[in-house]
C-alpha cells in the first residue's frame, strides 16, 4: 500500500458561499450569474486566485457553503485540478453572517489566508495578478488589501470602507470600517483581503461590527474597478 498526501498549501483562500442572496432575486445562486458565454460571476471572482495557482503555488480553496448551495458546489468541479478544494458547512453556532462563514473556514486554512468573496469582481489592468502582489507584500502588519478608489458615500456605506493614504511611496490603509454609518473620511473599499498566517485568526474582525478592524496599517493595491454583484442588474 502506498499513501499519497496532498501537498501542504502555500496559501489558502476562504470563499464564503453560504449566503441566501435575498436581494438578488434569481432562482440560482448569484455567483453563478452568467456574464458572458461560459463565464459566471464566480469565475471572474476567482481570476486572481487562479493566477496564484498558475504562479506555481499550491492553493487550497476553502469553500464555506450551506445545503441550498449545491449548485455552486457542483460548478466548482471545474477547478478541481487547479486548487486543492475543501468544502465546509457553515457552522450556525457562529454568527450567521460573513464573519461566521470565515470562522467556519479558518480551521481548514494553512499558510497566508485570503478572503475572496464570490460576488465581488476585481477588474482592470493587473487585476488577475493583484492577489499574488498582495501576498508578496503583506507588509509589517501582516495584512494587505486589493482595493478600489470610491468617493460615493452610499457605496462606501455598503462596503468595507478604507481610508487609503500614501506613505513613503507605499499606499497604506490608515483606517478601516465595515459598512460605516458615517462614510466621510473614507476614499476606497476593499475587494479582497490577504492575511499572514499568524494574523489569519483575526480575519472575521474585518467584517464584524463593534470591533477594531485589523486592516489599519495594511498595504493597499489599487484596482481600476471592483464590482459587487448583489443584484442581477450588477
């Protein structure tokens, strides 16, 4: 008998797919919404993760789901050779939202951990390589973000708002808050987050209310455009 063990991941990605998408209003999971022939929102959201794998890294994709998301589970079969895919049911003893999804997935993650949302698409020049750049420049705080500039208060109130400043030629997150009631002072929002292995336990705090965001001090990589596909109009 011979035993074969999966390679230890160089980087892990938590992909929370357990949401109910009540705002989306379609009979299928919103991440499976077709953008062009054979290309879904999910495919676009995973482009930067695919680039990690193409660079030679062993990438573990930790998919957090609930029973109503078996269409998404089936769809991800096309990535079976690209990623080491692990499926985890969302543990409802945690918070029911995004922070609970991250907590459910974290025990399966190894190495630096990225948070990639299946309905967020980063686009523009260099977007595919953005997560790889973020991983290579986690910086002194152990955090980096892929972000887009945004001045509209209404948009900032719906997103992970950031105050991005330039320090010594490096774009840095000065302050961060999820869905701020007062968006003044924020000029960007994040689309993907990368945490060093020793910092990954704090990933749920990125999307939790009433806690200090660990993103203050993170290195920021600015994308041309980040689209949140929360509606079929997206």
